[in-house]
């Protein structure tokens, strides 16, 4: 998307600089809007009560996951089972991230 913006607006900035600026802006705004969807806590509690193991597998970068964890306390639900795109060599849409999370949970 940054390459497209660069071309459409005829910007002199290099694409990597635009990507970094976009990331910094998103990370600065993100804490004000991060929230669980309605019903998540109850859903998670019920999943645990019936014996399901849970993990978070996201295509987000570590910095975004860390920001989200600091705002929402993800560890209260997922403990150390929080995995981002850096956990695998082929992130989403490949299934590798989900398979890695399942392996870490000890499930098929």
C-alpha cells in the first residue's frame, strides 16, 4: 500500500521510510482504540471450561502485539501462547502460524 501511495502522490520518500512512518503513526494511535469485542471474556471462559486450549496467532508485528498486550493484558487469557508473524517463516495466509500455535499447545 505504501508503494501505491508513493506512486499516486508522486512522493520522493523511499518506500521503506513510508512503511516506517505508517507503522509509527498506527502504533501511536492504536492504544486508544484497542479493545476486546463484546462477549470475548465470556466466550474465552466457556472455552476453557470445556477443556479447550487457547492461543493468539496474529500477523501483527511484535511491537503491535506488545502494545496490544499492554492495553488489553492479552496474557490474562493466553499466557505465553501469543504468537506473531515472526514465529514462523511463512506467515498468513499460509497456515504455518496456526500450526505453530497448535504445536506449542500440544494439540493437532
